[in-house]
């Protein structure tokens, strides 16, 4: 579920004119918790879309960060698994470690 959804997000990013990178987070049961894609270089969108991609239109809008931003803090992050279609960059790897995704 996680890998397939990440690949779908990658495709959506490419189709939107951005970079082809997708990411998902699943819980210990394999259920989808959050998903995102790289939105750094997508054409600007309306401000209401930021409910789906909080970092949209910024250079921080990497797939992993967009996905992490949608995970509620009350969820036990140690039991989560992050799937990404690319090896996370140093910024994303640090964020994943910082928030405590297992």
C-alpha cells in the first residue's frame, strides 16, 4: 500500500509539471496515514490547496516534508513507516529522524 501510493504520488507530481518524487506514511497495520509529493517546482496554485500541501510554493516542498507535515502529533511516530520514491535528501532525512518516524 505505501509503496504503490508513493509511486502514484510521484506520477501526480510529474503530471503537474513538478519533480517526480512521491512519499507516503503508513501505520503499523499498513494503513495510509499521509501522502505527498514534491511541489517545489510546480506552477503556483491557490492558497486553499495548502491544506493538502502546507509547504506548497516553497523550496521546502519536498515530498517527504509535505507528507510529514500532514501527520498529527498525537500519533505514535515510532510505529510509522515512510515510503519514498527517491532516497531522501539530507534535509528530509534529518526531518524524518527529528520527528521520530520509526
